[in-house]
C-alpha cells in the first residue's frame, strides 16, 4: 500500500503485486502439438529445452531460434518453439518472445496456452492492453484456465477496471475456491470502493487458507484501522511484519497507525521504512546519514522526500538540529526556498536542481524526529515568523479558502470539497473571502455560487513566501489537508481544516485539536465522503464568530 511532489497522505491501503502473474506452462499439454507423441519424446523435449536455454544463456539467440525451427522442420511440431518462447521470457528477452509467440499464434490459432503466453510477453514489453486482450482470449478458450483468469483480473485492476476484475476473480474462485491470492484481490477491490466490512471479510478468508500471507495481514490491518478497530489493526500489522520483516508497506502502515495515536517514538522508527527515501537529490546520495553520533560542527544538508506540506511540517526540527552544533542547509524545491530561509535553525538554502555545495552529512526532513531522538512534534510558538498577524481593517472578517487538494496527490479526491459543497458559507454576512486555491480547481469559481464573492489574488503567487504574505493579511484560513493548511499552522495563523475520513496520521484520530499546530481547529467527517455535516459545523462556528 505505495509514489510530482507526493504528500504523506493517509496510509496507502493496498499491498499487492503490481504486475500480472508471471507464469507460463513449462511443458505444453498434448493438445498444443501438431504431431502425436511417440516413444522417446520426453527425452527429446528435455534435450531441446536444454539446448535452447544454453544458447540463450550464452547470448547466442540465433542458435536458439535455429534449434526451435529445426525441430519444427524435422518433427512437424512446435515443442521447440514453446521451449524457445519460455526461455526468451525467462532470459529477459520479451521483445523476441513477442515475435515468436506471434509465430505460434498463427500456427496454432485458438490455442489458450499460446494466447496466455503471448499476453505475458506483451505485458513485459509494456503493451498491457494487448496483453489483456490475449488473456481474455485464453479464458474464453479455456474457462478453467486459472493463471489466465488471474492475469486477466490483475491486468484489469492495473488499468482501473475493478468491476470486470471482480467478475474474473469470482470466476477463478469457482474453479479454485481456496485461492488465497484471489481473495486478497477481492478484498482490495472492496477496500477501494469503501466497503471496509466486505474487505475485512475477504482478507480473513484469505488468511484462513494461507495464514502466512503477509499482504493479507497488512491490508486487513488497514481495513481494521478504517473501521476504527485500532487494537485489531495493530495486531494485524505486527503479524504482517512477523511474516515479512522487510515489508515497507507494513512498516509504513504501522507507523501511520502509531503516529495518529501520538505514539511518536515507535511511530517515527517505523516511518523510516517509507519508500520515498530513494529520491535523494544528486550528489547527496554519496553522503552519510546524519546521526546523533556525529560530534562537532559539520555541514548537514536537509532534503525533502515528501510533499510540500510535509516539508513545512518537519522544518520545525531544523532548530533542534542546529542546536547540535551543525551548519544546516535546506535543499528544497524552489517554491520553498525563500520560506525556509526564514526558519530558525536554517543557515542557508538551495535548490536540488542546481550544483550543490559540499556537505558532510545529509538527512531527510521527515527523518529528523527519529534521528534527533526528539519525536514529539509539539509546537510552542510559530516557527515561520513571516511577520506580525495583521488582519484587515474594518468590521468584516477576511478569510482565505482552499477547497481542493492537488489532482495528482494521494487521496486528493477524498480530501477535496467542491465549491458547491461550501455554498452555505458563501451567504454568511460580514466576511470577505479570498481564494488561496492553486491549480485547476480555481477555474471552477466562475461557474459556482462563489462567483463575485470569492476574490482571487493567486496570480500574484510565485512561491510559498508569497502565499505566506497573503495569509499574513487574513483573520482566518480555511483549508483542506494541503500545504496551505501546514503553512498557516506553522505561521500561527488561525486555520480551520476540514478532514476526510479517515484522515492522515498527522491530524490524529479524533477531536478538534491538532498536536502539530496549536492554532488549528479540525473539522472531521463522520462518514467517508459526506462533507455536509462538516460544512454545517463550520457555518455555525462562523455565525457565532468563533
């Protein structure tokens, strides 16, 4: 359950194989062959396969092809070609395998194993839609062909067609009712459509058949978490790690579970397993990771492997690192550099896109809580001192609004509202509204009830320092879980954050108070996807003037 600037949004739920099931029959069944079997054929089969594998292993592909073709000419059957395409796939030559599967397809039309293997070769060359078509044909020709059915379902899942995939997974279970992997994927489909109780039941069914299936334990843990069964979720995730100690997904999901409960120490320890650590900029990859054992002064590069909002969140730890006697350089995206330069503890800033100065060590921003041994993110004062809180003159309140997360961000749709959802706020008196929304969502203003009500100054924004300057002039910011919410909180500006259910770990599990930002008030969904009660509570609070 894992990948623009990625936010650490709520934990990714689905741990599954991302490519179709890579199996092909080693020995073609008798109905594959154009000639009947005769005595001695098995010995010959082994000899032919060994010769072809040897040729491919030594890089002599023409000899492998000649061997296969020679068998066809001398024996009148295609066993040599089956051995050839299998060896080509195993040997890392999928393009050639596609070529010779086409020969088999033309010679043996309507043959399910040929269609299945051809699909494998096509998939491995990135031609997934064509692969799906071949697997469809294989299943149509041999309805009980379990591997073809599985790969077809996986291909459909990978192309966003869960409904069709569910049909073929059910079909697979009709043939092989104790197929734990099929049950796992049915659970994943139920999870994605929000049917958590169904997902939970499917994962449990899979584990009754295969108790050591680590992915099922991981995903069952996330289903339990989504159902509010935190103790059960923790048991499942720890069992997933017992079965697969190196599972990044299980570590990350357990980290999120612990962190949302304020169990910072162990939570940030598991958080070190997050996959994005491979995104280290350029020459920083050659540097050692900073640790508390590094004594004396040195130059440390802080870099960001998470989203922009998370970078703002974790910049609070720069001052704690500076207190260890090091020179701190923030190597951040250009949109953050001017803002980061104002943070206490940051000596200088630079962008990862250009030539980097020399450093002694490096550290990902999100790893600082663990590396420093000071995991509690508690904030006693604003750490982005952009300027004194001004607000605007007059009796009307000035409120900034961000209603949508980035379209490409994790769980962006779940975290976003529409302006129609927020229409009850637009009619409240004595409020001057200002859009802080970036991206395509701001184009929806003109066609909404907010047209003529919601002012838009975002064309003036070049980076987060400009956004901070706009926020400085406001009385309140209302923002969904985006970088603007983090920015307002880090500035100490009053910020209301409408949260989807379930929310990201950094906002805790329940309540209105944020452990990360004292100036924030959290407005949580009671039910996933239902923003109406959230908007009603915000409208009532605005009417009260709170």
